C-alpha cells in the first residue's frame, strides 16, 4: 500500500447526476467503488459543498447518504438564481452544477483509491491539478 496522496478533483473517484426543480438543485455524487464511497462520505460534507456553491447563491445544503448505492445526494436551495425560467444566467440548470462540484472540489486522495489504470496516476495529468 502506497502512502502517496494526489491532489485531484472529486471526479477522479466519483461521478455525478443532478437535476433541478424551481430554485432548488439536487446533486448526487456516486463513488466508483466501496472504498471511494467511505472516503467521500468522510470528506464531502454539507459544509464543504456549501463552500463550493455559496459563490453561486446557495442558501443551504442538506446531505442524504445512500450507502447501498455508494452515493450521496445534496439538496441545494437558492443555487439556481430563481430557477431555469427566472434566471438571467445562461444555462443555470441543475445538471451543470454536478460538473461544478465534481471539477472544483479538490481532495487529497490516497493512491490506493485510484484504479490501477487511472489516468490521474500519471504525473502529467496530476500536475494539471496541483497548485
């Protein structure tokens, strides 16, 4: 087991789905495997997600754990600028917000959580995400 840790976006170990209803977005984060789920359950908290979405108007975040699916669902009110029909922003749909969370949330991911063939293991790819 390696002690190496990679500073990578959430999408290195999970994918997402999202939707919207009015001014509320619903963002799900689904780990690729059990070990990844245990890691994101500990790291991807309501406070962490609120930090990502507070910049785009979120008023709160509620997290619901779905361990049998290796997933968690975040309900985020206020993040859609009034909703799809009221928003002055182009493309302010809930589905876009899953990409925001997956790409902007940077985590210190232990090497053993990355698949052996993961492109994130390569120094060239990992270097794109290091500060």
